[in-house]
C-alpha cells in the first residue's frame, strides 16, 4: 500500500464497459522526507486511481497498485491498475505527527 493525496479527478466518457460508473481520481504519492525526517513530501508522479470509498480532493488516502487493486471490493473484473482502499486519519513518522486529517 501507498499513501497519496487526491489532487483532482478524471472524466472519461469512453472507457471499458466494466468501468462505467466508476469514479476516477488523480492521486499524488506522499513519501517520507529523508531530508526532514518525520515529515511527508510529495512524490513526482501522479496516478489515476479508481475510488472505492468516495474520497475527495485534498484528502490523504491509501492506494494499491497492480493485482492488489483488483482485490478491492467490486473491482475484480475491471481492468484497473490502481485503487483507493483507505482514508487516512493520521500519519506518525519517527515520533512526529506528519499528517492529521483534522488539521488539513
């Protein structure tokens, strides 16, 4: 699993029939900052994820990729490579609170 922040959404009117009705979100991975231990920094890439939870822009989420994405509820028959599977309340790194949903 990976941590990421939802930065936007994707609308695709033409897509595989099994994906009709699926919400697609753009997610930017969040990484432990080795230069500033105990904090998170944004990754360089973005990933389109199928949203299984009803996440929103700005929310910190857990996402999975590859075959794990197809294990999420309702996605087994879909051609997906990334899925949001959790909503993050807080992240602690080296004794520091690196993220708190109540303060975001």
